């Protein structure tokens, strides 16, 4: 709009300037044009300029009118938009007011609910107090009727529940044992029977005697020598103690080392046979007998290795195996016992599909520590395992040696084989002997342990103490209780007694009914 008006004004001004310019030109020409013509032309120019100005004014009015109409139309549209926005704002305000009203209502509802819940809590608390009072009254009535306090009733109930739990657990244990026996007992009996049957050779129990018999009591004086020089020479050369007391025609050799004890015994026997007893002769005989014993030890170790088909064993281990020839346990020779355990281990390994040579090696070395336990403190299993480890034995052999008496946990089937073979060799009839007094005391201790349990009528130790039969009262002990009782007795025997091998505890329960026909 502004551009059009400006254009019209410019045109009008241009026309006036042009007419003035033309008029000035005519004046300058002077004589060429007359003044009348000039006025006429000026008048026409003015008229033309007026027309142009009028046209420009009309155009400007049109432009202004059009701009006004456009402005009014635009303003009308804007008013509509403003009205629409205003309506939206009004609607939003109404919605906000409604929401505010709803929130106020909800707040009021929540307040009422909180008051209601608070009142309910008070009512519940009151009722709970009333219930506790009623329960206490009922407890008092029950205690007065039963004659028991609440604590006593709980203890009684706990005792009943414990008895019931023991009964159920005993049933379950018995069921599991029966199921296991059906599948495992036949196989185990077969393996053990085959092993024992295949190694049924003669076995002579050797008892190491620490007493040297003399041809007469006058020999004691010759052994002692002038001012005790002979006995001191013997003790210094052999490393033992000689006890010469009132025992007729006998000298006692005392030493923890079985090899030294054997050396001293042989030396004394040769000196007594020879009759020449003096320090020089004693040293000569000791050297000779020592060489013979060393050779015997070496030959015994090599013979054991050869009989079992082993090779590549450390010479120190071979020597220690030979030293076991002079070591006994419960009068059982440990050298023969080790060979027997090795053979049994090999047989059971064959039946189970395990390496035969490894099993034999572990069985032969399992009691290696007994050749050293008089020199080193500790369990012979631990001592033997440490010695074998330091002399190149494999970890599985060392583990089997250390685990055969439970000093460490069992980790492989080889450990179980060595344990089983050791028990078989030590527990079979004739393998071991004890002094009569110790034997009787052990049997009495076993019977006392069995009799110490309630419900037991009589206990009998049989099979040289390897089997304990416990007779119980059938009214006090049920079948399930008998299973628990056998385990309790066995556990007490393990804690309170020391014994080789295993002891089997059998609980016998019997019910007899009598009827008389007349």
C-alpha cells in the first residue's frame, strides 16, 4: 500500500517538474515561441499535472482503502483466534477448578479413612488385649488342671517331638540301610571273599621276646663284669638298656627301637655261647651282628619288592621296609602284615578295575611309619606319609598312607582299599595276640559300655572282642530304637577305647509269646 501512494506522488511531482522545465525552455527560446503559446502550454501542463495528481490521489485512496480492508479482515481473523484461545483458556480454568474440587474431595476422603483406620487400630488393639487376657486365663486354667507350668509343658512337648523325630529318623535310616544292603552287601562280600580266598597262605605269628635266657645265674655276673664294665660296653655299643634283676636265669633287654633290641639279643646270645665276655670281644661281636642285621634288612626289603613285582623304589624306602621285619604290633609282625595288605589290596583292585601295582605299592608302604615312630613323635600314618613324600613317592600313594587310619579325609578309592585291607589283615583270627589281662579288660570294657545304656539287659563281647551282642528289653526298645542304639554304642566305643581293626555292634530284640493248651 505505501509503495503505490509513494509512486503516485512521485509521478505528480515529476509532471510538475517537467512542465516547469518545459516552460523554462520556452522562455529561454524567447523569440522562437510566443508568450501566448507558452501560457497555453503551461496551462495544459498544469492541467495535465492536476489530472495526474488527482489520479495519484485516487489511486492512493484506493490503496489506502484496500489496505484498510485487509487490515480489518486480518484483525477479524485475529479476533476469532483470540476468542478461540480465550475459550480454551476458560475451558482449562474450568477443568483445573474441577480437578481442584476432586482433589479436595479426595483429601477429605483420605482424612476420613485415616480417622477410620486409626479407630480400627484402636479397636483391634483393644480386642488383642482382650484375647491375650482370655488366653492367659485359659493357660492358667490348663496349668491348674494339668499341674504343669507353660515351660514344663513346652519341655514335655519338645521331648515328645524329639522322640517322634528320632523314631521317624530311625525308620528312615533302617530303610536306607536295608536298601543299601540289598545292592552293596553281596558285591562287597564277593570281593572280600575272593581276596581272602586267594591269599590263604600260612601265617606264623612272631612274638618279639625281650628276654635272653641264661644257662645259669652265675652268667649274670660275667655279663655285668668287673665294676659293671661289660654291661656298660654292651649298652653303649647296642643302644639298649639291660635289666638284670632277681628273675632267675634271664636278662631283660629294653629299647623302643626293635632293631637295636634284636641286635642286643643276638649279641648276648653269641657272647653267652662263646663264653668270652669282655669289652673288646663285645665290640667285635656287635660289629659282626650289626653287619648281619643290616644285610638281613636289605635282603628283606629287596625280597618284598621282588615278590610284589615293584621296581624303581628309593633305596631308603626299601631299607625301611626291611626294618619292619623287627617291628611288631599286638605281636603281629609288621613286615608280614605289610606284605599281606599289599597282596589283598592288589586282589581287590583287580576286582574293582583299579591299577594293581599302585594298590600293592600303597599297601606295602602303609605302615612305613612304624619303622620310625620310636624316633619321631606323631601318628605312624603321618610319619610314614611324610617319609614317603620326601623320598619321591607319588601324591596318591602318600595320601593312601596318611589316610589309612583317618588322620586325613579319604579322597580316592585307593584310600578305601588300603583301609579295608589293613583291617582284614589285622582282624582275621590268629593275626594278633594280646596279654591275657589286657584281653580280659578290653572285653569287660566293651560289655560295660553296652550295659551303660538304658533298656539294655545284657551285653556279650565275642569273637575276641570283634563282635558285641547287646540284648535289650523289647518293651523299652522298639525295632527303630534298636538301630539308633547300635549306632550310639558304636560311637561311644570309638570315643572311649583304642583297638585295632573294627568292632561290630549287634542289638538283639526278641518278643516271646506263650500259650498253654489244656
